[in-house]
C-alpha cells in the first residue's frame, strides 16, 4: 500500500529523564525528527532487562538475515 521509510537514529543527543513519579521519557532525533518514547516504570524495567540480557549474550547471537 504505502512504502514506509525507516528512520535512523543514534544516541547522540539522547535525552532521558523522569516526567512524573513512575514515568520515564527518552527522546531521540531520527533523521531530523524528534521522537519521544514514554514508559511507565514496569515498561522501563522490562526494557532495561531486555537490553542487559542482549548485552550479556550479544557475542554469541548469530546474525539474522534481513527479510526481503
């Protein structure tokens, strides 16, 4: 239907901080656009756990072939 373009972002300029009790927001700049991701505490814990798991096992993970 519509062809979508993937945006690309880096951690340069990453903004992260609390917005309220139990709430976190981080902002990345993707191809000149600011993207805000808002998380509740349980979502932030899940994301932190997933990133930690990946970091601990990343050297043993096989690359995934892109879907064409």
